[in-house]
C-alpha cells in the first residue's frame, strides 16, 4: 500500500533558507525585451531616460555610456547594468556588436542602490550565459527560441545581480509583505486607507502609524508612487492612450492623473511618452 508523504517544512536542517530573500523581491525580474545586433550603427542617443532597467554587453570596444560627465566604456570583459530613471547618453562612434536586455525589478533591490551605471566583470558563469544567449538569438528557427531567450536572460540578470554589493530590503512583517504584494498587483483598484487597514485587520489610525513605521512614508504616498511608476512603464512600453493608462493605474480621471504625474516626474504623461520615443536607444 502506497503512502503519500506530506511536507510541512520546505527547508532542511543542512540547507540555507531563502524565504527572506524571496519575500523581499530581491531578485524578481519582469523581462521586457532582449536583442542582439552584430553591426549596430549610429548608437548615439542623448538624454536616455526610461522607467526600466538596462543590461548591456558589447563584444567589441569603442562605444560608451556617458553619465554626469563621466564616460563608462562598454568593454568585452564587462557587462553593464543601468537602473531605471538614470539619465545617460549612448555614445557609439563605431559599429557595435551589441546585446541588451530591458527589464523591471519588481521591487527595489535595496536602499543603497546608486542611480548610475554599474560595470561588472564577466566571469566564467556570465561568459557562458552570454555565449548561450547570443547563440539563441542567432538560432532563429529553433522552435523553443523564445523560451530559451527568456530563461537565459533571467539567468544573466540573476548572475549579474549576484555580483552587486547591494543590501537587502529591511525585513518586513509578514502582513506588510503580503500587503505590498497586493498593492503591486492591484494598483488600479481602490487602495484607500480604510480598505488597506481592513485588509491587515487594523483600525485606520493604527494602520497608518504602523505602515509609516516600517516604510517611512504614509500608505497614500506609497500607493501614489507605485501608480506613477506603473504608469511610466505603460507609457514607455505600450501604445495605450493616456486615458487608458490613467484608468488602469487607479486614477479617477485623466486631469488628476496628469497633475500628479507631472508633480512626481517633472513633465506630463504626453511629454514623457514623447521623450521616451525620441530617446529610446537600445
């Protein structure tokens, strides 16, 4: 007679529990696109400013990223990570053999992450993954090409982030971690203080104090920032109208959305989208 084994504990005595890292969202990525061009010309884009991250690797020297007056060369023995909302120039005086990944970090990877380019040396793991990714790009007829590119891009990002010396987010109570996940998944819904307080089983006043204690900001400020961040991604990565973006990010109307967006971003949503299309780069 067979018996089904029940596993009540996902960890082992000799293993290292990764639950805290997983809950923090430290290495959770949303991939937007990846590309590889063997002879990219005119890689000159001033003032690139996007709400998503970039992973760059050039197999030949000659191109660079300029950030705050400093040049960061794209070298064959390095990969480069550029955080979202980092304004930089792409400088390509020569044809580039250029590989890239555009992606979003689902939650902030740590409070100490500097908004600047981060150059990381290519070790054996990164080198092997880069080689496999380039081969997958070349093999356009492979029936599982997209799946392979997705897994390889994810693996490249995990390998690169493992080399960054960035502190984890502060560990939050389980209720707060679940609440932040809810906000991230449902920014288009009613996320007022009364609803959020009820979701965690607190009075409204106590909930606001509790949230501010752990997040150093009020729930309303946090929710608005998440809505604007999602709106930036939608404006940059989709063709949805501004009215649609407003509705799908939880704002009551386009006028209010435009006012809040401009206050936080420095320009209105229409101007932001125009800049994205003019300064896209690769």
